[in-house]
C-alpha cells in the first residue's frame, strides 16, 4: 500500500474505530482529537465510548505501537476527517442549516502539515458541496500545492468523500463488511481512496463523484426517517381507532412487498434526526415528504407526554384517595435506541426529563446501560434498579426496548403502562 501513515482527525464514534481498524492491519495511525482527555485515554489503551469489541481493538493497537493519539496534526500520507456535522441553532419551526465549523477547523488544522501526494478524505456526513468546500479551504491555506478543482487528475493533493455508514452497536463488524461509497473530486482521487479502504474493507468500494456520495449518505438516513415516520403516524392513527399498531404492522408485513418499521417515542441519535435537514435546507421547496417526516417524528415525544398525562388522570380516577403528588411514575429506558448507553439526542431522555419537570414528586428512571445520572438529568428524578421497580411504580412509561425489558415481558405487572415500544402492552 502506498500509504505508510494514516491520520484520523476526530476520535469519536466513527474516527476511533476506523483508526483502530487500520492499526489492527499494521498500518501506522496517528489519531488527532482536540480533547486532551480523549487523547490521554486512548494513549493508555482505553476507550471513552461504549461500542462492542472496540476496547480490545484499541488496547491492542496502542500496545503494539500502531496507534497513537495527539492533539495537533502531524505529517501523514492520508488524512481521514471524521468530525461532527451538527446543525446551527435556529428558532422553533425554522429549517436548521448545517454547521460545517468542525470540518473547517479540522481542514485548517491539517493544512499546515499537508504535502504533495497526500490524500484527504471527508468521512463526516455532509451536505452536498461540502467536499468541494473542504478542498477550497485547503487550496486557500496552501497556495503552494495544487488541488483537484483546478488541477484535476494532476493535483498534488487528492480529495474524496467517503461517508461512514456503520450502525452504532455494530460498528466494528460493519466497518469491515459494509460496501463503501467513494466520491472523489477526480477519478484518481477515488482510485487512491479505494486502495486505502481496501486495507480492511471486505465489502465493495463503489466509485462515484463527491456530490453523489454526499447525497447517497443523506438519502439513506432520510429514507429511514421517512419509513419510521410512517410507523409513528400509524401508531397515532391506531391509538385513535383502538387498534393494536404492533399487531397491525406484523400483519401488514406478511405481505411479500411490505416492510413497515417500528413506531417508538420519536427518532433519536445524531444521524437520522439530523441528516434529512441537510437535504431540506438545500431544497426546501422540493423536499416536502422528507420535511413532513421530520415533523411527524419530532412531534412523537409530545404525543407520548400527553399519554402520560392521561394515564395520571386515569390513575387518580381509579384511586380517589390519592393526589397527583402520590402518583409514582417510572420511566424505563433513556438511551436513543435499545442496548446502548448513548443518550445523545434521545427522545426517551427528553420525554423522561419533561415528565420529571412537570410531575409534583420525584420520577424514577431505569436505564440498565448507565450507572449514574448527570446533575442536569437528575433534577426531580432518581435512577433506580429494574429489579424491584414494580414496588415503586404506579405508572410505567416504557421508552426503550432494551433486552432486559423484553426479557421481563411476562414478569412485569404494572397497573398503568404507557408502552411506546409494544413490549409490555
Ligand atoms: N427507530 C425507530 N423505529 C425503527 C428503527 C429505528 O423508532 O424501526 C429509531 C431508533 O430508536 C433511534 C432512531 O430511530 O431513535 C435511529 O436509530 P437507527 O438504528 O435507525 O439508526 P442509527 O442512528 O443508530 O444509525 C443510522 C444508520 N443508518 C441507516 O440505517 C440508514 C447507520 O447505518 C448510519 O451509519 C448512522 O445512522 C449514521 O452514522 O449516519
């Protein structure tokens, strides 16, 4: 392989597994992160995120000397940028714009160590045009080097977009097995990127241009968002019509060409609820369906909270000797999806916190994947163990289908349940 040293910028959920994977194939990897704590943790062979099998991969890569972490970029032959692309804060109801500030600062940070022959790959999920923008920033910072937008195939530095597509919880396996979409700013940029990824990728590396690669990633996540919105809309319709939505979906899915996803408390995480906005903000007139799906999914948490208010009213009617502050509520699950500890952009956490805020007494939270609540999270709430939660609960709010809750299916016996995942219904 023509790349002796690879640098990965941003050592988060995508960057760290990618860096460790290259290192496990005996490639020298320099991981760069602005956080001194992250760098220190990794250099001790430890990880700062929970992802199955990642701890062993990192431990071995560091112990064998193939992976080191630093806070400032160093010379390398290929740079992979895996930093967050959030959207900018905006007023409620406005269309959020993508925030490229982390890509910009990563790009400017590597500019000073870039040399002729290097390859720069943007892995972060990005709005259409971001890779060209990244190349323009590099050209501005390094007028002594040529880039594909002006020098084409003869550019000193090659640039490509290769979006990450791995599923949290299965990152290590999917990094190797998934196909990769590779969008170079020239044919040579794409071909060199394929050579790099073929170090460990067993899936196909399919070549396209950068804009199509950017849109492909946004399309995948928007497609899932639209499908989940359909399931969430069905759950609201069925509730009104007194139909069990989970039975309904199971029946409809027996049709050979139907595959409806599952409703839930809303869509969380840092991808599916974010990426469709990158399409909507570029083409607001055209992206009608994608925009509606976002609104449907974003409205689901409020619908769940209303269901909890109704359950409180039902409980009080059934127990006329009690007042609101006597009602003991427990929220089961805070993570954004099952069997992970990731609370970022979690609709379950948002719902649980809102219930805690509105309720007159302390609300119990059960989350088997975390051990303590942050100060912000613990306002009017208390983390309790799943075992024994029945004795402390009048109204159970099931927010995540964690395996512990599914396993307890037959054992749980709550009189009032708001079940957003259809497992304790
Ligand atoms: N969800 C439902 N119903 C379902 C499936 C999911 O409500 O039937 C909810 C989940 O509970 C969660 C949210 O959707 O709140 C997103 O979860 P997810 O498992 O669909 O996706 P992510 O965000 O963990 O990962 C997605 C993946 N994209 C696709 O499946 C198209 C992953 O492959 C991407 O790499 C990742 O986004 C990313 O980083 O972009």
